[in-house]
C-alpha cells in the first residue's frame, strides 16, 4: 500500500494496531468468500469501504 501512497487508519485518523490489522485481515478473507462481493462493494459504498473495513472500523486514505 505504501507504493500507492495509501494508509489504513481508524475512524479518528490514528494508525491501526496489530489487533485491528489482524481483525481486518480475517474480515478480508470473509469478504472474499462470497465471490469477492466484499471487495466489489468498495466502488459502490459512499465511504469507499469494503466489508473488511466496515467490520474493522477502518478507512484507507491517501498520504
């Protein structure tokens, strides 16, 4: 993500910790289970969040 200038933060804008990053990783596997619908959801969402971001309450921002 650093190559693309992206950073994962929580809703307050703080860097996420290891526990939240692990939750986001597990949730991303869940997002991929249903034919990738959790990933395909990103362009349709107003906040550009996938299911894994919603479950982990995280946001991807440009730096």
